[in-house]
């Protein structure tokens, strides 16, 4: 069964042509496409196949922007407090961050 998406809903959306999905909000539906506003301010028109639930939680694999820098590093969320998440990075670093500072790879 296909998910139903609605205007104002927080989601993960693909930034094409990347394979990564980023936190966003659906701003407008135009036929079978959705205009999304990413948390970083970028916007895109995406299809339903380029949208996924915003289901980041403890146990989720993410790529986080360590200390808010420009590069993303792989890790796992091990705690969550609302939009705040604690990430243990694969290289041993860890930090509290926010869902807005991560991306997710969807296969």
C-alpha cells in the first residue's frame, strides 16, 4: 500500500540525482508531484517515490554533519529526544545533533 503524503507533513525527500534523502516539509502538491522545502532552505519538485517517512530514531543509520560542518559522516543514532538525536559515528566520535543535520541513504 502506497503512503499518503499531505501538505505540511515532515518527511525525508531525495535530493536528485543523489541517493540521499534529507529532512523536508511538503509545501504544495502539483498533480503527482510535491514541492518540498528542505531544512537547509533548498527546494525541489519530487515524485512520491522520492519521499519517505521521517522515521529517524534510535538504531537508524544516518550521515551526520559533525559539529555542523559541511561534510557528512556515517554513524548510528543511539538516543533521541524529540528532534535532538545522539549520533555515534563510525570513527568513534559522538555528539548530540538534530534531525535537520543528517541525511539518510535509501536503497
